[in-house]
């Protein structure tokens, strides 16, 4: 009976270690993905701000060129 209990406990520890290792591997893989995704988002936000500035400049110049009545 003791031998069976020791085998079960050993298997339980091995399974727990495997789960912890998989979780650690998944976290390390996600870190690179988050960094790449963050960089792409930063570039898209910068492009949106630049586009907004160009549009605002064009609207302002058109508004200034309208003659007053």
C-alpha cells in the first residue's frame, strides 16, 4: 500500500511540475507577442495622430481662406 501511495505522490509531483513548466513556457512566448503587438499599436497611433494633424491643418487653412461677408 505504501508503494502505491509513493507512486501516486511521485506522479502527482511530476504532473504538477509539467504544468508549471508549460505555464512558464507560455508566459515567455507571450511576452514577445505582447511586445510586437505593442509596437504595432504605437505605430498605428502615431500614424493616426499625424493624419489628424494634416486634416486639422487643411480645415484651418480652408476656414481662413473663406472671405468674410
